[in-house]
C-alpha cells in the first residue's frame, strides 16, 4: 500500500460510518471501472484498432473535428 493511500484511509477512518461507506462505495466502483477498462483495452483486436484509426482519419478529412487548441486553449 502506498503512503498516499495510507494517509487517505487514515482520514477516512475519522469520518462517520455512513460517510466511510459512501467513500468506500465510490472507491470500489472506481476500481471496478478501471478493471473493466483494462479488460476491454486488452481484448481490443488489431482489426478493431485499425477500424478506429480509419474512422478518425475520415472524421479529420471531412472536417468533423476541431483543433485541440480550440477546445483547450494553451495556458499563458
């Protein structure tokens, strides 16, 4: 267990039981979500990656995208 996680747990232990349970439920959901993403990512075939890349190229070529700097302007 990392030091940061130890610190977080120490702070959570100071909360009321219902607050602890609420945080625990969110953490467990986050862990499950991360596992689901890892499984789906690992199961993606080369053909699927190729298809996604082709779709992105098509969207770029047809002007369906905007530059990233438009959505997230550079910080000055």
